[in-house]
C-alpha cells in the first residue's frame, strides 16, 4: 500500500526498500565497533607481551602476532566506518 498516495515513498533510487538499507548501515557500524574493540585489545596484548618477563623468543612471537592481527582488525574497522 503506497504511503500517502506516493508509490515510491520509502524507496531508494534503485527501487530497494529504504528500511533494508538502514539495517545494513547499522550492522556495518556494529561490525566496525567490534573490530575496533578487538584490534585495540590485541594491541594491548602485544604491549603486555613486550613488557613481560620470560623467554625473549616467545615474547617476540606473541607480540608480533598480536600486532599483526590487531593492526589488521583496526584497518577493517576503519574500512567499515568509511564506506557509507
């Protein structure tokens, strides 16, 4: 049933329903926030591994892996927030 007699009310330019587009934006924001939180958490783990006492090789391996995954997740977060 058209809203107020306008057959295209609530529709995007390509004919999709505007409400489905809003759901995709909300999901993208939530994923961006999740990736940001996880990325900074892993960077904190890398900092903790670097400051810990113990075997130098193990600290290097854990710290390097945490930095690599943390930077990757933060870059995914930036990409999720940028695409609008």
